[in-house]
């Protein structure tokens, strides 16, 4: 048994039980539906800000972008604008490509050591596809959920819902009625992507070796969120009107717990609350950190514009004078020009500052 | 040492599957052939770095200072505040594993702790324990562990198995740069006096004599004089050069390695010939310097402060000599330092002029502020403007491929300039596979101060991906010459080639330039600078060899 994923798995199951059982107790519904979500949101906002401010407080002493393309140098050499951005706009494009399309992950290769000692590197895009599917499905799910927090529902949200549910399929079966209401692809893509990311950690040896509890925990949690959401929508058919009453109550600071809200809903919102509260203190902060990564968000014009190091301080150096003092005789002997000619034995006036004899070393 | 290095057939047996045991449970095994000797205390002392002492990595007791844990903790904290890169990189890794098989050391050794992500986790695990709540609560399950002597040894072993090549940072979706983590880790180790001698002694040498090899000024001149002799034998032209000359147009700084050992010496001859040509034809006045006789900067592998202390000589010497701007030779980490650090550390160089090529009139806009131009930029500009008379056929005996050195590639982005030059001085140029060049280039396996003799197994393993790609073009196109723009490459790649692809030699780009360069007043050359026959010139009478040594010694004695 590997504690690194069993502990997070148990943790998520325990969280489920807490919410599921807790929701059966009438008084506790207010805690799960109102108190915890508020606390979680506050933790998220403050925690996120705290982390980002923490990073920004650290200095950026040097400009250290990773140059992944041709520098801007001579006018007739083609500059790779977005892999070696020379100005702010080019950096913006580089960052946009990175954040919106996971450009660096798109470069991913897989190394193989083949027969005859030949090493190959093949393009490997599963991780890129999986990561894109995960993040974009999550984003669509998030946007869709704005329906619960804004009245009237904005057009954009409706548009996305329509696109998301274009695919229609109906299974009408006593216990499993699928297809009504419209099926949102995003939820299932999210579930599938989370499963892929988990299985990858489990079965790709190298990834398994480096994975720790905080890699598994959010995957299980998000799996739980997606699953409970899907369950509510397609199986238990939660009372959406009641849920919206609850969520609008949260938004308008007039929290209420309407009757008829399913226990699964409390599980769902509890998981989401946990995710929000956990977010700022975990690797999930890559959401904020990616914007601050000095190897990506800096211009490569380091020889054109001097970057200032806020803590630059003077350091001891070995000066030319000290150097010449040590080697003067040898230099003179070798015919190398010196600043001060060696002094004859008796002490004299210090050598004048006038131009020393500057011998050419060539005869 | 070399005898104990496994044979290539043995070294290629690599298992990339990590062991069953949790990595924290696998104790570090400091193995002969994989580590470099501890720093000589005299060198550490000379530059005033802390805790100089005799110690041996193989010993149980590393003679650490009493409060070493406190030193590490405080040093860690300080660096988290001083370097956003460090703090962000400690926090945001999601362990997606994209970097895992991108590291040449992992590819070559299969040791999971050479996966960039795990190398970073070596530090991150302590970071979690010391600086995060989640780490404190969950402990090992969440990848946190307290700092112990064993952890420290593990740091030392694996931070000196990273060449700071930044290949992983190209593939990381957040741009996490293991070089940055290694740089910080090595700084922390240096706080405890735990450097390797291959770095510490060059640092001390450079501080004192101006170059890593400890070449004193008169000897430096002797070496250039030898080159003058050699060049005369091949070309019958006696080249003229200057050292420490005040009022020259340009100060030229290049790694001392090229002045010292083959095949870098041929590149150094290439510089001498180019500058002589430019002086004769266009009156360009370039000076070398003995005080600034080192382009490289092993301080960069020690600490930011040491880097700054060594780098300071470049501007200081340019100021003293009153040159207009500085020209830098072919070197790898030297250019990372010049490109990304120098102006910030030791600038502004407002006593210099914005670099303009006096021959072509080209303004090097890209070096406007730091006033230092890369020789590949300079020479490619000369060629573009037709300022060099070149006979490409003199490189016809060579089938050339080009190795992008890590630092100029991923810390500067100089890809086209050297290729432009090669394509204009050689007829036979072949690229290695795309996944192994340019921003994807593989390290020589010996960078960041690891090109010692005692860690040959590590170097050969780390250089495997590079060598494998060279082997591919060697077999496919008959490539017999590996060109590069890095002095450490020129020192390290020959042994790598000899080990994996013995038929391939190593050259600097300016050696190829010099072979092709038609010098005013030269004879018809029968050989290249290495005295190897040029294709189609077999009949040409060769200049006799043999007299060179006696003669040049005489001259040096004068």
C-alpha cells in the first residue's frame, strides 16, 4: 500500500461521509450550506492574495528568461519573437501561449533507449491533451455554474451551456434517466481527464515515483466534485430551484437553507469548499505562480536595457593594481605594459601618475 | 581514473525504471567516478569563502560547522526573499513529470534523482518541512523531511550532477528552471564550505591571476607567442597582436581554456588570425588582456557574489584600457553571465561606447547597454558584408555538425549566427536531429564545473544523449567534426567523442573561419591549423615542422 495516495483517498472518503451524514442533521445543513462555503471563500481569497503578495515581495535580481528561440540580434537574422521575446508585447504573447495553450507542454517528447544503443525522442502529446482537457473542462464547468450565482443568467453563460450540451443522447431507464436535462459534455470530460491524470500517476513509473499526497488529494477531490455534480444532475435530479435559492442567498448575503435540497448537494458544496480552502496552500497555486515565473515573463533584451537588482551590493574584488603589484616584475620582463614601473631598491617618491612607458610587446 | 570507467557497452545498460523503494528511503551512495573531489581549503580561503577545511566526500564526517543546520535554514530563507525564481519554483511544481526524461544525466544514468523534478524535490522536501504548514503537518507522506546530514550529502551529490543546462526549463509548463535551483543549492552548500575543487581552485586562480588556469601574465603572452609561431608555420604569415594595450578599439576576452589546451588552442589561433586580418585590411585595433584573461566564470557555479567578484574584471579592464567596447570569444556559461547578469551586477558601463563594428558600420543594437558583443555576432556580420576573403574548400576535408552549447542556447538564444558562419566557411554542414539541437540541445555532460577527471563515468553518462546524436550524423553523413562555441565543450567533448564516437573531432567555429580565411601575404596552405591535409592540396609543399619549439622559446625569453 502506498500511503501517498491511500491517505488522500481516505481523506476524501471521510470528507464525503462528514458532509453526507452531516447533511442529514437539520441544524448542520446551515453549517455545510452557508458557514463553510463562506469560510472557504474567505480563505481562498485571502490565501491566494497572501501567496501572490508573498511571491511579489521576493526580489527579481536578475533577468533570467529561458531563451527558446533565436535572439533579436542582427537585422538580417530572423528573430524568434515569441520564444525569445525582446519586448513586453512579445512577452505577453509568450505568456498567453503558455497559459492558454500550454505551449511548453506541447513540446513534450518521450525518450526511448532502443536496441543498438540508439536514443529516440518522440513527440508525446497525451499529457498536453489531458492537461488541456482537464483545465478547459474545469473552466467551462465553472462558467456554467455562474448560472447559480447571477440572476438573470448572463448571455455568455447560456451560450456556453448551449455549446456544452449540443450533444444529446437520451437513455430513459427507471433508475438512470440520461439525456434529460441536456447532457453537459464538460462534466464528463472533466471526470475523464481527472481519471487520466490519476491513472498516469499510478502507472507511469517515473511519475508515480515523484508523486506525493498533495498530488493525489486534489485529483480525488475534483473527481468527487465532478462525480457528485453529475450524480445530482442526472441521477438524483436535485431540485435546481431550491439550490439556486440557496446559492443566490449566499451571493446576496441573505443565506437560507430551502427545504428539499438533496444530501448530495451538501457533499458537492462541501467538496468545493474544501478545494477552495486548500487551494492557496497547495501546488494548485500554479494558477497564480505561472504568471510570476521569471524564466517566462521577462524580456530577453538583457544586453539592451540594464535590469536593476534591488539588493545589488558592492563586493570585494581583486583590482588591477593589486594584480600588477604581484606580477609587475614578470610583466616588465615579458615586455608587457605596466601602469607603474618597478622601483629601484632605494625608496623613492611613489611613481608619478604620468603615462607609464607603454611598450609594444612586438619588436 | 579513466581505467575504472565502465566501457561504453556497460554504460549503455541503463534502466530508467525507478526502484520500488520510496526515494526518501534510498540513502545516497556517493560513488567513485560520479563525484568530484572536495575543494582545496587554500582555494576556498584565498577568496574568503567560509569554512575552508580538508574534507572528503567519502568520509562519514564532513567536519561541518556546529550550527550547520541553522546556516542552511537561514541561508534558504534569505534566498527565498532575494530570488523570486527560487520561491516560486519551490511552490508551484505540480510534478507532472514532463521534465523527467529531458535531463541528460537522467537519460545517461537512469538514476531517478537525476530527474529534474526530483533534483528539485531534494530541496523542496526541506522547504516544505521548514517553511510550509502543510509540510509540517503531513510530513513524509507529503514529501517533507527535516534537514539531516544524509539529506545534505544527497544535496551535494546531486547538485554536482546538474550542469545547469536549463533543458528541463524549456519543457516545464511553468518554466521551472532546475539550473536556478541548483545555483541556490550550491550557494547554500558553499556556506558550509562544501564546494568541489574543480570549481573552487579555478575561482581562486581567476581571482588572483585573471584566469581559471592560473596562467600568469608573462606565461599568457608566451602562449600567444607559441600560437604566432604555429600560425606562421601553416600560413607563412606572422600575425601581430596586442596585450594590455591602452587605447585599442576593442578589448577581446575569451576563456583561458582555449589558450591552454587542444583543440581550443586552434580556436585561439583562429582569433589571432582574424584580428590580424582585420588589422591589416581595415586597421582594427584589438587588444587581449592578462588581467581580464578569462571569459568564463566559475564563480557562477559557486555563488552570485563570487560570480560578480570575478566578472568585475571585464568592465574594470575595459575602463583601464580605454577601449570602446568589449568583444567576447566563444564560450558557454561566460555568455550566460554576460548576457543575463553582467550589466545588472557590474554595470552600467557608461564609460564604454555603444558597440559599432568599425568595419561594417553595423550597430550592435542588441548590446547597446552592456557593451559586449559575441564574436559570432561580430564575425557573421563581417561575412554578411563580404568583409572576409574566404576559401571554403580548405574545410572540405571536414564534414561538420554544430552542437548548440546549453548556455548560449537557452540563456541567450544565439542559434543562427554560428550556423551562418559555418555555412560560409564550410561546404559540408549537417544538422543533428531537431530534438537534440537549438533550444532542445543536449549538454556535453561536463558543464557547470563538472569537467574534472575523477568523475569520468558521470561525464560519459551525461554526455550520452549528445554523443548519440553525433553518432547518428556520423553514421548517416560521415560527419567527422563537431563544431561548438564553448570552451568547456572543447575541453569536454573530445573525451566524450573518444568514448562514444571515436571518429569525430571537436572544433571551435573560429578555427573553421581561420582555415578558410585568406590572409594577406599567405602561402598556399597545404594543411589546416592542425597540420591535417586539406582535400585536393596533397601536392602542395608543406612547411617543415620541428623548429617551432626552440624558436618560440627563444622569443619568449627575450
